[in-house]
C-alpha cells in the first residue's frame, strides 16, 4: 500500500513543463482533437491509425478488427473491442477484477479521508466526490485504486464485480493531462479535472467507479447512457436509477460499463473492511482488465 512520502522540490525544467500545461487552451485542444478523431477521411485516416499503432506498439492481433482499413474513424479505432477471450475474467466468486488495462497510478488506504495522488501529493475523497459529504463518509478508511490508461491501452472500462447502478454524477472541471509526470506536479489533479462518478450497490457495500477526463479526452460514454460529454455542462449533473424495474441498470462482473475516446484514468473506491487489495498493485505496476483486483474481506 502507498503512503504519503516526501518528494524532492521540482527542478526548473519540471516547473517550466508544468507551467506550460497550465497555459494550454485545454478545451479548445480537446474539442479539436474530438472533431478530428471523428473524421472519416479514408486513406488519410487509415494512415494516421497505422502511424499511431507503430508509434505506441499496439497489439492489433487481439482486436476484433485487426487492420487499420477496418476503421472508418480514429475514434472507432481507439475504442476498438477485443476478440472474445483476449481478456479472461477471473472467475473466482470472491475475487474482484481490474476494470481496465493500464498501470497503477496509486493504490491503498483512504487515510483521514485522503487518497494518494503521487509521491508528495494527495487529495480528499470529499473533493473527488464533488463535495458529497454523505458519500465520502462511506469510504472513510476504505481502499482506493487509481488506474492510468496510456494511449496504447485498450480504452473500454469494465466492472470489478456484479453491481446495480444507484447514481451517476457528471462533474465539470479542468482538462489537464493525467500522465504520471503531471500527477506528480499538479496538486489535486484528479479532483480538479472533469469526471463521471458512478455509484454502485454491490454485495459488499457501496462501490464508486470514476472516469476522469483529460486533455484530448474528447468524450466519456457509458453503456446505459451513451456519450455523456460533449456537450459539457458548466454545472454538476446527476442521474438517479431504481434498484428494480424499468430504468434499473445491473451489470455483471467483467461486463463493459464505459469507454474513453482518448486516454485517461479510472478511480475505484471501496468501503472499509469490504475487500483486500491484490498485493501486487503497487504504483507503476502494469495491469490488465479481468485480472484480480482483490478479494472480498470475508473471503477465506
């Protein structure tokens, strides 16, 4: 588990690089990226996809459609589904599974209501959850996992366990990049950025799965509501869902729940004494959707 550690003061070059990101016209860049990613320009689009695949060494053999020419737009390529069986779901009944491919940004205990962002930086669950005191209290001394999805990763997000959706909250915010460098140098990064908070009821209590926006993350979607943004609201939006009947949303362990059109971060919150995290989930560790996230706390 991570703990807050002293971190050396940033160098002049690091401060300059961080300042540059503060000055970027985030929304304009993101809107432009989103518009370009939706263009259907035939040979040009296919050339861009081929270049991206080569640059990031993406394994197209595991995708349902393995050729650049199979995709009409860059976005279609970016949220490409994988072949059946490419990400086996851990079938142990007491095991929760990882929601996404990527790397662990941080994982550990929510101590005194605070989560580790990176070495030398933390932020509060209350800030992350848009000031919802009652919801934040449910995770006092609980556990969290932050997963960073790089441009090369599979960008669909799945469920760690079977769950019923209770609430979805869209929180407007900044669009800073969420790469590891900026996570180390921009305070409260994840609590400042645009994000989608999904609150679920599970057999071990409340679980939250948060999809965090970022520069050039042109949109976030869910399987039950489609594309959430754009348009981008200037105020917090909330949707409530019934436990049963018409409008209820129930998802199985390992089932897809959403996607990023260009990369970002997923944050999971779990109540105290609900689960035990997999001991291998240290900062920087590579992860793959469907592998073990942890087990229920009462598992033998």
